[in-house]
C-alpha cells in the first residue's frame, strides 16, 4: 500500500474538529501575568519622556517597562547575512527617543489580568514633539509641501545580458508603471506569545512559536544573553501563517524579557486592531517596466525599476522582498537581457515583511501586465505572445544568471509551454473567451485573463528528521518544521509510512519543539513538504533497515526472513508486534531511533498558469470573480487534495489582493485600516467556481521524491490573471495597472478614458 | 477609568448542562466561555463582530459571542462547537468537514460548525446556506471545500434524518 500520491484524510482534523487544541490564547500557567503593549499614537515624533506613575498605581499592575529598561537589548536581527550598515534600520524592541510609526511599541504593562493592563495603558502619558511624517515612498512631488526627502535604506541592482544593445535593436518599446498596494496576510488567529521562566532564571519555555522555531530560539537567546539550549520554543496549534506569523517580533522578546525579570509566566495575545498596526505588512511596491520588443512580440531586453515602501524599520527579512521581486520578475520567459533596480525606502508606517509569494505576487503582476500590453498593442494573441517568450523545455535546467537573496537562480525542471497547452485545453480557454465575448456583445462587462508564473520552493537547503520506536509499537516522528495549518503531519505521515513500510496511523508526529530535534529550517517559502518530507523519507529508509536488523537479531532469523510491508511485520511468516522490538534483547539495548539530515542540492521551481473570468457591474464597477482555473506542475503531489487546498486557498487570498485588500494611511501618516471592516478580505460570497489541474509532469531532480512546493502557487499569479480579465471585460478600453482594482480605481480609469475620448471627439469635430 | 468592576452570578445552560458562574459585568460572553467555562472552541478572531470565529448558538440562533456581554446570557441556552445541537449533528458535520478537507488551520472552524448546524436544522437551500456562511471569515481554505461539505450534508439530509428518527 502506498500513501504518497493519495488524497487521504488529514490526521490533524479530529483534534481540530473536537477543539482538542493548543492555540496559545487558551494556554495558561499558575500565577500567569498578562502583557499589554502601549503603542505610539504618532506617525513620527521625538519621544522626550513617558509618564507611567499613575498607571503603576493601578491595583493589579505588577510592572511597567519602557525603552530605558530595554535599552541594552539588541534589536531583532536579520535571518540572513546582509550588508552590516542595514542594521542601522533595525527596530528597538521598545522605542527609545524616536517614534516612527503609529503602533510602535513604547512601553509594556504587566498585570494580573489583561483587562487591568489595558485599562492602565490609558493612564500612560507620552511627552512628544511631533515631526512631519514621510507617508509616500515614491518621491514627493513639488506640491507635497512637506519638503521631505524619502530615505533610501538600500538599493538593489541585478542584471545580465546587453540591455543597451537590446533596446537599440528593438522594433518597439513599451513602458508601464504598475502599483501594488500595501497588503497583509491576516491569519484568523492573531499573534500570541507566552513565556514561562525556568526556576533558575537561566532560560524559559516559549509558547506561541511558529514558522522558524530554531532560528527564533537562537535569536531570543542572543538578544537576552542566554544559552540557546535553555531557551525552548514550543509550537502548539497555529491559526494560519502566510509569512507574517512566526517571525520574531518585538512583543516576543518583550514577553520573554518580562517573564525573566519577574520570574513569572507572562502571556500576550494580540488583538485585531493591534494586528493591523503591529504585524508585518507587505507588498507596497511600484514597479516600472521598460521592454525592448521585436515585431513578433519577443522581448529582447527588459528593465525594472522598483520602489518598495518598507515602512519604518527593517525587520527579520530586511530588504529581501524587493530582492525577490528583482530576481523573479522574468518568470517563465527567456528575456535575453535584463536589469532590475530596486530602492527600499523608509516611511512612517508599519514595517513590511514577507507575505505568501513575497516579491513574486508583485513581480508576476507587473510582468504579465507587460505581456498583455505587448499583446494588445501589437495585436498578437495573449497566448501567442507568451509562447514566443517562454523558456523552452530543451533549455532546462535553466540558469537565470541572477541571484535571489544571495543564491543563484537555476530553474530545475519543467516545460512551461506544455503546461500552457494543457491549461488552455483542459479549461477550454478559447471557449471561455468566446462566451465572454458573446456576453460582452449582449451588453455585459465580462472578461477572461490568463497569467503564467514560476514559483520557488524548498529554500534553506538543510532539514533534519528523527524516527523513534515507542514502547507501544508506534513510531514517534520528530520534525522541527512548523504546521501553520497546511497539513504537515498528514504529509509527513504519508511519506514516513511508505518509506518504512508501516501504516500512516503508526506515526505520531511531534513538530516545532526546539528541545526535541537539533535542527530545522522551519516552514516558509513552500519548503516544509520538500525539505521535512525528504528528511523523513531518508530517515524512514534507515529506520526500515534498523527494524529489520533488530527483528532478525531478536528472533534469530535471517534478515531475508523479515518482512515489513503495509504496516505488518512478519518473521518467517509469523506476524510480530512492533512493540516487541522496543527494548530489543534486554533493558540495555539502545532505543530504535534514527535521526538524519537531508541536504538538497538546489531550490526547486514549480510553475503554472492561472485563468480568471470576471464580470464587472456597469453601475458600481464592482468586480466579481466568476470562475478561476489553475494548472500547476508540482513535480509530485504527496496529497493531491492538500495541494489543491493550498492552491484554492492561495488564489482566494490573491483575489482579495487583486480586488479589495489595501492598507491605507492618511497623508499625515495615520492608518485608516485597523480592522476587518476597513481591510476587506474575501468572504464566501466573493469566491468564484474553481477548476484545478495538479500536474506531475516534471518531478524535481533536487530531491529523491521529486517534490516541489504548493504553498504559494495559488496566490502568485492571481493579481495578474484578474487584472487581465478586468481589462478584457472592458474590451481593453480600460487597462488596469494597479492592485487592488477597487471600484474607485476603476472609476478613475473610466472617467479618464471618457475624458480622453471626448477630447478626441472634439478634435475630430 | 476605574478598574473596580461590578460582578455577580449568572446561570445558563451550556451544552445541555446548567452552569452558575461569576462574571464581571464587562466580560464578553466569548471570554467567559473560553476562560471560565473551558470551552476551547470559542476563540476570538477580532473581538469586533467582523470575523465570526467566536460564533455560538444562543437559544438555537448563531450569534457572535464577542459582541454579547456574559450577563446577557443569563437564563439562556448556550451551545458551542464542542456539542452543537446534538451528538449526531456534530458527528455528521465533522465527517463532512474531514471528507471535504474543509479546514486547514482550524482556528475559524468552530464558528463554521455552528453555522452549518443552524443551516441543517433549517434545511436551507444551498444558495441561502452560502449567504449564511458568508458571515464568517476563513483565510486558509478559500471556502470552496466548506461549500462542498455543506452541499454534501444538505443533499444527504433526507436519508440521515430518517436514520435519526
């Protein structure tokens, strides 16, 4: 019996459906205290003094800490090594003498009850001198009136090929400017952290951990000057991640700091308003593209100029998102000459980090808008123009001649044209277009758009897993990877069952506990199934051999007489319970345990096609996604249903990003978007009908199972596909270059169009 | 603002059992249920009535427990996703959610279970069911598998009702 490749039910679901859950908000310890964070109400100010005396006198308040207490703590560092001068822009865990965004932590109140802490916060006074804020990352125009320059934290410059020659040789030149608004992930569980100090003050247990527990352990230990082995991160259930959850934030350090100082457990649970001010934002890019194109629509050269609105500080991901935009903008297209420059600029807003398909959602939107622009102007079919630019399968593996976050980009395998053909056929793209055209002829605004993309998956190329036989005959599978809800336990159990020869139900998965395994890269960048899965696969093969060897020794049999298959252990035809192997020949026998580390040779690159069909209300200009199709080559799907779940879930998030999601600030730096009524995420009524084609045409050569990642392929091209569909819905009379395509944005485009047309009419009169 | 809070006792039925609990007048029903009554299914996603994660049944009607004060539940029958309206209903809905993989992280799931219970008891047609389900937010699944689970439950309603009688 094989489990890999089957859409088996999830092992997580019984606990989740029965509320046998360990979300951090439901955990509590004896004598536990509660933290409330006092946050800056100002976008930009000098902080002269903080008045805490009245708040301290509130009954139930145990302690108040401000920047003067935490001044010695190093700011949270970057996870990769970058230019040292970037550390200038790291965020202190509590503001020192300057406030740089609304929501910046200024003080923490520790009390016996969270409500008391929140009440006391109202009594804290801030003596400040307000400064003019920078609220626009794109250089302010002459009538901005503030006289400010926008501070560039870093510039990025990547290129290959002869750009000047490409533009000289080109028959056509296309310039577009695309904008992607600030957005954020909005997991349904807000963040939370709970630190329980060890009795001797040498360390603490930290609950509410997620995503990258080993990296966060090292960083917490560094900041708090502790032995990393005395800092134990414990992941329970996590209510969604999408990139933002599980990064190390000031509040995580502060909870641990307070717990160590007070020698009591301290818990902090973010509320939703705080979440919109405190948790990483993302996107927020302007991408200007200039393409040199021949008369067949083939791109000879492309330049990209990107401005990223980073917010007030560089957090754990420093300038990586803009770097990824630069690296992955060419996507599946050959583009013989390319140059990308990015400017990462600081503004008085919440700092940005990664959000599902970081840098790629933005880059794919811009690249695919360029493809549709070329198609429209040169009157070449959108499928044709793409086909002419695709990297052919014969050139795989394909060296991109670029680096992404410091590593060379080398597409491992694939046939982009084949997937395009399959998508066009399977979803009857021509039929969809014809039916949309018929409906347009009948007066409706209906359109169909297509977008292609390449994703990256399996970054951080090392992962460890262990398998250990328990006394009851079950096998404990330990991974340091994290489950943010995607079904990691299920997938790892499937892989383990096949490689050992046992049943999925024989495995008990332990994840995200730093004291249980020595190493893990964590869960991000669509890596968990590939990396933790490959480590489990390798451990499983060794574990199988170890079982057979132990059984042969114990029962005095030849190894060939031992059969382990389909969850049954047989020795010379007689079934033997696995639990009998637990202690072997006596109490001194070593435990049957295998721990092994898998190193991948490279990142793998899944890819695919999105097709969106939308209708637009002619009066309100509200866009409705009617149908959405995804073809995605994942190399090998461990659980096709879970892959589909990732793709559909990601696509709906992407449709939200394409149509409504936007974090806005007033011109003077105050956030407008502080809740789910002002930041609209898709509801069930907003979703289209889905068709998903999970393809396994090109297994990845980077790992033994041929795996590529599923996490981000659903969102990557959603902005691009929906924009193409909106353009088609208006018969290309209206060409959106901005996300989200809200009704006010489309109204602006429409009125500008109408004005232009009137002017033309007047001229011809 | 004073931190001296009024408090007192209320009694209500929780998943069929009488409860007498002490409450602060300012405590929300959601906080009371999860902190004092140990209902792990009651989770707060926004505390502003927008996400529906904390949805429970109050006298059979789905409501957002974060928008009600605990004192307002005095004398009411509260049912949470731990029990729903009956053990059979709970088992059926759980089965359908597993089969259709209608949950990922599971944080918002209890709120959806409560809505589905209501939908099945009212035997709402699927389009009305979608309307009801649109009151809760999920960020993982994209909703499609939840719709499939509910469609499956609604279409099998007749047979299973027979079973229950």
